[in-house]
C-alpha cells in the first residue's frame, strides 16, 4: 500500500515542523516544502492534503510570501493555519486587515459548526492565538466555523471544496484538542490511512545510506547523546565496519563525560571510537569571547577542523554523520530556504567552514527528539541513552554567560553534577525534558562563617516538554530546590547564591544563550 502523505507548505512559521510532527503522531507521513514549490512538483507528490503554515509576515506587506492560486485548484483538501488561512482568503477574494486589538496566547474559542473540522469537540475550548491581522470578510462559499471574543473568524471553511482555515495554532500543546482538529482534517477530510511507522523510516534510511555511501568509509561524531548514539547504531546497521566514530573532547563537556562515553561505546558496544582531546585548542579560541553567537560559530568551526584532521588519518573517508534534528534547523534557518526567521544558530547547522572536505549525512534532519528516542528504542539502545536529556553541541560554553574560562568551567561542572545527582535520586530525571545549571556573569554579596563573601551566582533551569519546540518550567518541589541550593553552596567553592528560572518557551528559549 502506498504511504499517504500530507504536504506542509512553509510560510515562515517557527512551528512549521511541529505541524509535521503532529501529523506523524497520527501515523501519517508528512513532508515540508517551501511555499514557493511548483504546482507540477505537488502533482507528482500526490499528497492527500495540504497544510499551509503560519508565518511572521502580513499578507498585505510588499514582500510577503504569496500562495500560488493554482494550488487551490488541484482538488486537494487544504488547511490554512494563521498566515496560511489569511493567504488563501486573500487569494480567493476575501479581506484581511490589521486587527483592532492584537491577540496573543490563550483565548477562549466558541465553535459554531461541528460537522467537519471540529467534529467531536466541545462547544467551548482554549485556542492559542498569535496574530496582529485577521480575516474581515470570507471568500464566496465560505462560512464561519468558530469565533473568539476578539476574532469573528477564528475558523472558516468550505466543506464542498474541502478547504478550511484557522486563525489559531492547533499544532501547539497550548490549544485544547489541537491534535483532534488536525486528526479531523487528516482522516475525515483528507481520508488518509494511518500507514506510516518509524520502523519504515529506519529501513528507508538504511537503504538510502547504503546507496549514498557505496564502499566508502563514514565518520560519525559521537557525543554520547541520544542523537549521535542512535545515528551511530543506525549507520552501523547500514554499512557495518565502514563506520568510524570520533569522540571530540571540546573542553566544555560535563564532569566525567569523556570517560563515560568511551567506556560505554568502546567496552559495551565495541564500536571503533577514536578519541580526539582538543580541549586546549577549543578553550584557546574561546578566550575573551562573550557573544553567544561567536561562541557557537567558533565551536562549530573548530569542531569541523578537528574532524578534518582526524579524517585524514583514516583512509577512504567521504562522509560525516551529524545528529541534526528539526528544531536545530528551524531555529537556525528555514530547512528548505523558506522565510523562517532566525532565532539562533546551532553548531551542527551553522558556521560550517566552506573548505570542509566531508559530505554530511543527517539521518534525523526531519525528526524531533521524541521520534529519535523511539528509533533508539527500536534499535535496542539502553534506557540510559534512550532517555538521556538533550545536551547542546556547544556544551557548557553556552551555559556560562560571558567568557569561558577553566575556573568558571570547574564551578559549573561541579554545580551541574550535584543538580543531576539529586534530580536522579529523587526520580525526576525522566519527567524533565532538560535540567541544568547556568553560571551567571555576576557576583553577589553573601555571608559564610560570619564572613562577607562576594561570589558566583548559579541559575537552575528545568523544563518539561514533548518536542523542545515549546516548554514549561518544571514545578519542582521547593524542598528539592532547597536541597539542590544548599548542596551546591556548601560543596562548590566560589558559589554563594542559587536561583531558579521560571520562564517558559516561548517567550524564552530553553538554553540561556
């Protein structure tokens, strides 16, 4: 049976790939392409439905991305989200104008028509809004499906044409019944079959990697995280001993991390792991640097330079594996060259030197973290790796606000080790998406042993999330926070104050830099 596909057209939303993730949760394959894709390409793809993403622009701006009217004449069901809704309304002759009052965050929504998109939903629910413009007049043949106190056309539709639009974002967890809305579109309106599994993805990648690599050798950047570890096992399944793993100690790893990685993959998995201790070179390059983007670029360049040097020691190497994920790509630049706004760059998707001699293999570029964890489980990796919390490529360098020095690294390593020891002992590690310490670029007055102190401040960051695209701060028991604070202050020389970050994403990011 042919796998049904939902095509998502990217108009620049930070949540575009999250839409794709939600469709995959329904076991239906989804693929993202720029809004500029040609009509002929869409015909060849034969998608069962098209979703138009949101975006940061206004449809009436001079250089705003436009929707090709021909896409609406293909007879394929369409769902427009936020900007995507406004784009097709404008094309079909409706009117979009700036709202009298902007609408951001949670908003009570009232459903006016339950027959299609909102089938089985309650009459009132919460929607997640993020817009300054709104539909003032629907195109001919379209009717109002839902409204809020501020937005008359919170959702519109034409059941005969199978075209629907929502002003809110059903793909984010903050919208009540958002997945059900997407499910109604995918199954009731597009008539898709739930016939795509991650197991299919594994086999597709194995075949694709074998074909691309041929008889060449492949280097895998092994960090011990779930992304690179799963990539290593997947690549090994495809090409066996032609996989050569390299572990780079960049000097900004956590306490004891280098030893643990080498022990696990050399002794337990018996992989060919080459150890490159480049910590001195990395720290030398980072000396005096305080800008977070410069830190990321420096670490990215140095990382590839070390890989080039190691690659020259291995014969017949043509490929480098990286565990790049969708969120990395989205927050750096649009995956397909679309209009997505840059939030921050990542070491494995930005700043790569043009002279790099290795071609990239990124098997997880279209996946979210929870999908990679499921693949890891399917491939038989141990639970300690499957559920390992994400750790950024630039490591502790972006958890030290300001200059990275050996002294500040020592302070942060010790504090972070204490935090994780307590979090694990209390059984909270698996409940959190990430938990870590941040060393702030300031000192505060304190009192220890009846003496005045002027020492470092450590911030604790702990969040819950399903995919890393949105996150809530973890409501940790104050007793546990007190234990963490007291233990750090009593055992880490140079720290006299601990604070807790209670910011969610958005508006904050998970990492501080």
